[in-house]
């Protein structure tokens, strides 16, 4: 256990409530129980401002919390454990296209364990989602592949035929704190925000140590943007907040005799999100997490007709499990459609056709560039989950802006109007599962904060 993981207990100090909490914390750490580590208990503040209606939509945080807890979270967890959704094909060896590679992280928790070939052999026979049910000619499969390549993707897709692409079992490689930090990690996020979020260099992000004492306020600038560009920033900020929540909730608390103990780290959560520690930024970032959740929730409700067709089969080679997986997925879609406060994507790109088309293309290219930046992450596990969650969000955006194509899909044959690859489907479900988990973990941290007040 490191020094930062011990509670300071002074036996000579006068007894107080906080001394008592520290004493209990010391016992918990000593016994090595699975209870969450408090780490320097202190009077922690409520997350003021993390309540009420979100900006740019008509949904309140409390409704999302309840909907996620009782409708989505239990089912999405089960779906992610299904074979179809737990294996994700990814190329972790693609070079960074923007700057010289800093080298890969040597920390053991950064390592990704690939899947043995024998476990994923059945997945190699499908290109789309119809491979089992259809006996088309090779020309049809080539045509599908050509169509995939011609799509206006929001993400830079990995070449699944590359020898460097490999299947990864997501359940055996969970997203958690790996120790990856410092200049390399900072450069990735700085490049995302500074070069890809429509922000002029004269405007500095909050908490940027390089920001001058005077200058245009970041939020004055943000509020002056069009809806589409505000949404873009909120999506990236929400993704960043979600990833930070995962790291705080699955933190290496201690390691004894090679046996790690992972769990929620209240001190780390406080450092990243407490209003006083972040000069009020924490609640803003967490609100953007809720906004991102709404966007992906809306995408799931919109794509339901695509999967409701009998021709779509989540094929793994196990007919019984495939049927159960699809039934569970459709059940989740029914829940998403029952939500009554969806974000209205029709309010975006609604100006004159030429201007809207140009802005939409700019939006798409900026996001695609961010997906390429994920190849610059030095930690393999962080790169894995960064690429997956970015592709999941990119797939959600592709769905939201393809409503007409989805509505016109034929019932009994594959369509060229709209198509999802297996990797897009896996990324979409797991990315939303990560957001659902983030909101659930946030509720857990709120409870822990209340206990330490």
C-alpha cells in the first residue's frame, strides 16, 4: 500500500468525529476488505449544480438517473456479457498519425490480453449481420464490403483484414485506472480539445494553466456558438468525464502479494469532479456526461427498426444464445423508445440546405479526426477503450443522421441504404454500456460522499 492509501491516524490527537472516521478507515484498509477506500477522509462537498434540466434539451438529470437504474443498467450489463458483444476486433499497433510515437506504456496494467484464435473462429465467417441467413454469392459479399468502405463514417475504422487486428475479450480487459498519465496522456486530450472542438486559440479552456488572467470567457464563447458546435463540445467533454469516472470507480487501491484490490477511490473522484477542487468545472463536466447519454440513448431508439427485421441475426454459431441475445437487445430498444424526454436531433443541421450540409461535413470530419487521435494513446488498454467508445459514439451519430435510410429499409432483404458492420454494433452497445455504468457509478460516489460528510 502506498503512503497515499493510508489514513493518517494520530493516537495523541483529541477525539472528534473525523478522528473516528479516520480510525475506522484505518481498520478497513488494514483488514483489506472489499469496502471502498475513503483515502484521507475530509468534509466533502455536495456536487452542487448537478441537478435539474440539462442545457440544449428538455430532460432533467433525476429522470435519467431513475431510467438508467431501473430500466437500462441491469439489461445492458447482461447484454455486454454475451459472446456477440464481448469480443471486439481492434488494431492496437497503428502508428500515431500526428506526432512521433512516445512509445508504449510499460506498466503491466496497460497490457491487453488478446483472444486465443480458437475462441473467436466462428466470428470470422461474417462481414455484415446477415452472413448466417443468406447464401449469396461472393460478389454480394464483395459488394457489401465495397459499400462499407464508401460510407461517410464518423470514425477512422480499423482494417479488420490487417494482420495486426486482433479480437479482444472485453470482459477480460476491463477499463480501469492503469497509471497511464503525464505528458503523453495530456497531449492526447489537449489535441482533441484545442484542435478539434471548433475553438479558436485565443479562447482557453477552464483550468488551463497557460490561460491569461484576462481574455474572452470560455463559456461566453461556447454559448455564442451554434447548437451543432455546442453539441460537439459537450459530447467530447461528456466522453472525457465518463472515462474519468471509470478510472475513479475501478482504481487500484492496493496490491498485496501480487493480488490487486480494485474499487472506488473517493479522493480521486473529488480531485476530478468536486466543485471546490475544480473551480466549479466538475458538475459542468458531469452534466455533459448526461447529455452524451441522451445522444446515444436516442440513437438506440432510432436504430431499433434495423434490428427488428427477421433478416438480422447476431450470429456467433450458437443458435440458442444468438436468439436470446437478439431478444435482449430488442427488449432494450423497447425501453429506449419508451423514454419520453429524448434529445431532438432534428434541431441540428436545420438551416439552409447548403450551409447545413457543409456544417454536417465539418462536424463529421472533426469527429473522425478525434478517432484517429486515439491511435496516439500510449497505453494499450486505454487505447482499446478509447477507440471502442469513440467508434460507439461515431456509430450513434451515423444513426441519428440516417433516419430516412433506416425508415426505408426492406423487411426481408439486406439494404444498401443503411448498414452497420459487426464492429460498429459491438462498439455501439459497449459504448452505451460504459455510459450507463458511469451514471450508476456516479450515484455510488454521491452516496459515498454523503457518508463522509
